[in-house]
């Protein structure tokens, strides 16, 4: 696999470099690449952008961000997922930083999952400050692409959630991107207003390629609402999209054909022409499918 550097202002990469099924596939990393540092260096020798998925499950740490910056070459960038609690997902109490967990009511600390509504305002402020401080090493090294807020289907289009979106630019001084999983935001009747809101806030709209017809489906709408455009490829495996009890790798188990990727070359070029930068990220992280498709897409874009 040749290095897939930026193609103009387009970067192509994947939504993980440490997925267990990728490591087990033995289809990407050489046999002599074993440690986390070696894996990141090797990945960064092949691609110019990666999404950090681990920060969705636990808040980012300044230590890790500093290591990521040190282990990657100049020009490499990270898109970092916001901690799940800040995107209205439930989290385990154990994933919360100790000072935040201490602020919870005893009944909330004893539950299997905690929602943002159970976190006192002062503790929420701690989480926002933690994100800003933890990601500073990447920002200082010019290696922070964006912070990605992936909202769940129950983050419905209403006044309270619209107000939450309006708060985001004041919470973090970094480029921010927003992905909806249903919720009515991109229904045909609401689409224009949603995109206008994101543009007004300079929040990057995340374009998606994913199965349609489900509660969590968002239509593929090509839109540029900020200097950065993010396009995430979730695969087209309708059979696993909302099936309960599956791992993330099983849910996104899909290998795009060359013809399917080729369909995206012109749309990506057109979106990139409207933006300062475009990140195309393969989230079909099952085995080595994401890295294979990312390399294919980069080659198609370079040849266009």
C-alpha cells in the first residue's frame, strides 16, 4: 500500500488505527509492528488523517494527545470524537474522571449508565475544560482537524437541543463537526434550517454514507457549512445497521466496491471546492476493510 497523502485539500483515512479486528486481520500492519507507537507511526506513513474513536468511551487525556503529536509527521491530523456524555449518550460511571464522578448523586453513581442530565452543571464544566486542555497539544502542533460530535437518534430536533448546538462554539476553541443519527434534523422539511444553523455557528456538517430507512438513518446530503467538510463512510450493511447485540465492528462490516467508491469521486471534489479542507473517513472498521477502501478511494481521487 503506497502512502495516501493529501490530494489537494482532501485527506483520506479511517476511523480507527487500533481496532481489534484490524490488528487480528494481519492485513495492514507488518509483523514487526507491535507497539501502539509503532502502529501509529506506520498508519501515519500511509494516511494523512485518522479519527480517534477511544475518546468517545472515555474523555481525552493531555498525555495521549502529546504522544499522538510526537509520533506523527508534520501535516498529519487527528479528528477526535467528543466524549459520549457530551453528545447525549449514556456512559459508565467508571469512565468519568474521578472529580466529575464525585459530583454525582449517590444514586447516579450506582447505575450502570449515566446520562448528561444526571451530571451537575459544575461537573459538566469540568468535562468541557478537560476536553479543551487535553486536546491543546494537538492544536498547538497544528494536528487537530476537528472535534466530532456524533449525536444519537434520541437527540431530536427541538428547541433544547438546538440551544445545545448553539453552545458548542463557546465551549471549545477548536474546529467542531456535527453528525446526526436521525433525529429529524435532516428531514426534507428541516434540512434547510439545520444547515443554516450549522453555517451560522461555523459547525462542520458531517456528510454520511450509510444504510437508509432506519430510525438512526440520515440521508446523504452534500453540504458545506464551515471551512472543514467531513464525510464519514459507515458502509451499506442494512442487515446489521440496527441489529441489537452486535459489536461496532460487526455493525459496520462492509467492503465498498471500487464502483461504489468511484461514485463518490465527483461529489468529494465538488465539496472540496467549497471548503478549505475535506476529510473522507472510512468507518467500515471490520478487519482491514477500512484501510483497504481508504487506499482505494485515495487512489481514485488522485487519478481523477
